[in-house]
């Protein structure tokens, strides 16, 4: 990019560190695909963009949140984040993706404001989209929220701000007037980019991805050089526990296969990647599309591993498609039925045929793919018999060879239909405890914090006991009935690869312990060994 062609505004994108409850191992340090897409879009529009990623700069570095006992961060500290933000930044933007991290992100924004009093501070992401007014009132340092899909909306905001010195003529934004009144302009449907092949490929700063590869970090399972990737955007379904509709609406758009193939070939040449990891909300819906995609991979002689680490659907994943997926290198697939009870599936509007999903998952396993099935208990309105049906379904899947069947406790996500109903009924009180509970509820398996249950008749303690019992039973079955997995797990602990998320989490834990013992005496204090290592790098 020629500096003389750059536009005047200097834009910095800031990513907060991971927030997790003490003892938790479920938080993944992954490359920031959203920032990479926004950075690529803005650079194409001739903006000078800097990405400050607290996670990438502090992989395996953990420190306690003194202000919030029982919680920790992974990444660099607030002061280190601020020191990396260019002093001449005109616009500083943040992505509030996970609601459980909001209190920490809010505190970072407040600290950034103290150090950059004249910069325009912008927030986007799924949490911000769902709770724009709350975010603005809870964080007075924040100037404006971008709602929905961010690339074009944020670009328009920058264009208006650069020309007028104000952002109020932008679209799909929210802000507070001087008198404190809340103003919302446009809607997230208008912000959607339907011709997604016009969106530039992600911008990965030099050396950025290499940090994650060197540390063995990725989404789901891992290989030597995993590349975040998407086939599609959005989801056409409307599950009541999901916040998709606020962020993406029900518009589901798939990319052109030529664009996908060209991007993959570029990454192979540029980065020598070994695997694709799909971040899609719903990666595979069209059978004809995925068949054509697999055929192109075969025709182009593209040999990569690739995985579906987010919970996918099963409608298009019959034996024909799964055989092609396996042939093209797909080695890990996650299904998300959520419940083993037909009554609950209907209640949460999960339009899935459990028998067909089970058949698909077992076929994937038969073909040699590692397979995971995600389940949830504790939905409002769920009965004990429904919970037992889910538990029984999970145990059956473990016995039949499914590698992982994690069980989660329901948490109400802002922007979801269930969240709105619980708010209306006075079951949710918006404060820091609510957000931190979202982080801790499914964090440390053996934590017995007094988190709330959103089930009217079943308390959080009972749900935790059910979850712990099930998890121990599930992994016990997995390794006792299939002892070859013991050898596989031990082997993977000493390699770049992991076959399951469980193996990846064990590796993450061991690396964090080593990093803590060797590199740090305290939360942010480097010892002499660390300094010597850094000096020689």
C-alpha cells in the first residue's frame, strides 16, 4: 500500500485478552478472523490499519484479575495494550464478541479513553449488537456502536467521520445524545453484504499467524499451521437460545467456489498451511455446493486437513458427502443437536431430526473422522426426564464410538429469544455478575461457584453435579472402550497435532503451566530466565 494514497484517519483495532474463571481450560486462543476481515476491507479502502491483539501478544501468559477475584486473563495487560496503540490513532475500535468478557473490555475502553482523550472509540461485534444501549450507558467512554456485520458499516462510519467530524449520518449505528437519550440508526439487515465474494480476503499482519502456530494454538483440534477460514456467513435458522438473528439476521450466504479455492491456494503458497478450520455458523447446508467444493479440491490436487469445529447441521451430510469430505482431508467434525429430547428440540426451535443426525455422526465415525456431539442441559421449561434423555443419548453416542460428547449448562445469550423472555420475566439482572457468570458457568468443571440457574425448578448446583458426573462417565467410556485412544492421546501430547478438543486442552494446560513456572514469578513480572530467552529470540 502506497503511503501517499492513504486516507487521513489512522485506525487501530484492539482485541481484549481472554477472560476465564480460575481453573478453567475451555478458552481457546485463536487468531482474530473478524479483525483480519475488517482490516482487509479497510486497507482495500486505503485506510491505515493497525491491529493490537492482546491474545496474540501474550499467548500462554495468564494473570489474575485483582478487581474480579476468581477470574483471570490470558494475554498482555491493560498497560501493555495501551503502549502498543499508535499515539496518532484517530479511531480506536473494539470487538465485543463474548458477553462474558464485557466487564473487562469495558475497563479497557475506559483506560484507553484516559490515554487517548481525542480519539473516536467504536465498538462492534455480537455482544455490542445485542446490547448497544447497555454498552453505551455502562461505558461512557465509548462513543458509538456499530451493529451487525462490521466491514461495510464501519467503513461508512469512517468515511462520514472523516468528511464531517461526526458519525451521526452513518448507518447501522447506535449512540447516546448529549442529553443522554439513546439513538439507533438503521438495522442489521441493511448492513449485510450479500455479495460476499466482493469482501477482500482477511489481512494477516506479518508474523501474526506464526505466533499462534509456534504456540500450537488453534480453534478446536490442531495441526502444524491451521488457517481460520469461512465458506459462508450467517445462519437461516432461528434457535431460541442463539443470538444469530440480531447479529446476522436470517440471511445465509455462501461464497463462490472459485473464490474459496483461490484463497486456499494462496494460503498454501504464502503460508504453507496444513489445515483449514472453518469458523462458519453453519458451514454446510447445500449438498450440491459441498459436493462441487470437494470435487474442485480433488481436481486441483489440494491436499489439506480441514475440520468443522463449530457445531454443524446434518441435513446435507449423508454418506456420499461424508465420503467426499474424508477423501479431501476432513478429519474432525462437530454436530450440535443440543438435546436428546424431542420435546426440548421443539421448544428451542432446533429444527433437526435427531435420528438423521445420529446416523450422520456414526457414518462420519465409521469413515475415520474424529467426531464430537455438543449437548446442553438446563433450558427453561426442560424437565428432569428431558435431561435424562439427553444424558442417555450422550452415553449411547460415547459407547458407539463418538470421540467427544461435551455437556454444557444453558446460559442466556443477549440477543436471543430466550434472553428476551427471561429479561421480560425479571429473571436476569444486568450487571457484572451476570456477565461473569456466563464465563464461569461452563468453565472449570469442578468449580462450585454460586452461579445462577435459569431453570425455574433445577438449581445450578444440581446441574453442575449432573454435568461433572456425565463428563467423567463420557471420557471414561471413551478411553476404556477404545483403549487405542490412550496411545493416540499420549502421542499427540508430544506433537503438533491433536485429534480432539480434549487433547488440545491438555496441551494448552501443560504449556501454560510451563510458561508460568519458567517465565513469570507473578502476574506480570518476568524473571531472569524469561529475559534471557527473549534476548536470544
